[in-house]
C-alpha cells in the first residue's frame, strides 16, 4: 500500500459507519482504529490479514453467544488487534496482559468522566 492511501475499509467486516465513514461511540474506539491503521501503514500486517483476523474474532464471539448488537464491535476489534500484534511478534501475550492489568488499575482509581492515565504504580513488580 502506498503511503497516505487509506486501506479498503470495506474489508473491515461489520464496521459501524455512516456516509462520512467509520462511526465511534467512545474515544477508545477511535484510538483502537487509529492504532490499527498506523500498524498497517508501517507494514506490520496487510489489510487482508487484518480483515481475516477480525472476521475470525467476530465469528468466535458470535459462536460463544455474543448477541451482535453492535455494541461489542470495537471490543472484537481490539481483541483482534492484540492477537495480530502478538502473532507478528510486535508484542507478547504477557506484555499485552501486563498492560491490560495496568489499564484496569488506572481505570479503577480514575473518577468517571476523567481521562485515564497510566502511572508507574500501575505496573507493580
């Protein structure tokens, strides 16, 4: 893919969108989307690879009982991104789990409506 070209978003199965493009219900959804685009543009994975991993993640969630109401789409997106990043060796499952726990700690201490920020104390041991 040439730099500056947008990936074929039609290959992102089930993506919430309107006439203007992707639709996000929360800032973290847009951030997950942006991280995916950035990693794709840097050549970590092709957009076809991405679409296949995302489709598999959605199918697995639906097989496990996800009601597919649209509210979980970006949770599947994030799980697919974590899986692909680990598979490609850009991070490990352990490192991703370490950051998930740190974000959980940071979210627990952050008042509702305030930005969540990581601190050193969120990474014990």
